C-alpha cells in the first residue's frame, strides 16, 4: 500500500516532467541525536524497503552505523505533494553491494573509485581527483574495475509514511500509514 502510493507519486512527478524526483532528503543523526540532512538518490524501491548507496567514509554512513534511525523527505513540486518516511536502516550485504557495483557503468565506477576513499576529507583542488582518475583509467583500460571497499548500500525500513497533498483553495490532505504487526494501518490526520 504505502510503497505503491510512493511509487505512483514518484512516477506521476516524472510523467509531469521532473528530471529526477528520486533525489530525496535523508536526515540522519549521531548517537546523541544531533541531526544532519542531505540529498541521496533512491536506487530502488522494493516491496518493503527503499535502497540507497553511499561511501563508508561519509558522515551519513558513520552516523547510520551508530544510530540506524533515519527519515526521508520527498518534495514533489509539480504535484505540490510531500512524502515523509520515518524508519531505520540496515546495511546491505557485501554480496548485494557487489551486484549493484557490477550494474554501474564503467565511468561511474571510476568516479566512485577515485572519491570514495576521500569522501568528506579536505582536498586542495579537483585536479587531485582528476589526476587519480586518469591513473585509474589507464590501470583499468578494458578491464573490470573491482568494487572499492568504500562503496556501500543501505536498505531503509519504514515504520511510518506521511502523504501530504497541499490544498490551495481547500484543506490539505494528510494520510499516515503506521506499521503494526506486519500490516499497514491507514489514518487521515488533520493537516
Ligand atoms: C542530486 C544529488 C544526489 C546525491 N546523491 C547522493 C547519493 O546517492 N549518495 C550519497 O552518498 N551522496 C549523494 N549526494 C551527496 C550528498 O547530498 C552529500 O552532500 C554527501 O554525500 C555528504 O553527506 P554526509 O556528509 O551527510 O554524509 C547527492 C547530492 C546531490 C546534489
């Protein structure tokens, strides 16, 4: 139910002309609860989880290891709609990481190989990254690029979904889905 609804709203946003509604806001927090939000790309929406990928050295990956609670917000401007998903994450297995790595185009793999070990660290200029990319390009010319130790995926396991439709002339509509005993309870909330 809520997963289908989310897919339908994303697909509608795409059909209306949005280039990539799958870039969403992800909020993570430290163990002490200090929050930090950022954009990530939804890689896949499965029957009961939502997948995204990152690098182990990023702040988000470190925060999610110490505090798996997270929240996603999708803003769909062409429909004036919002979806909020609250839940927890679990890391993907190394086997799954490998599978998604293999599906990535060669030049994306190269980019990841260059910046994954350095994610979030200070650099002097983009030139550093470009030189490294050229070196790797030579090294892996016509050869498969092995997965970096830093590439990692997470599955987001929702506990709540909020579907918000902004009413212009009328009231806004808010529908909440809460998970309870493996089923989804649907409720309308006052906006
Ligand atoms: C359109 C867009 C898509 C992005 N997608 C991702 C992504 O899928 N994974 C990721 O780790 N960072 C992605 N980023 C970069 C993050 O927003 C963020 O700046 C970076 O990962 C550092 O976040 P952190 O310090 O909270 O870990 C994207 C940025 C933009 C603008």
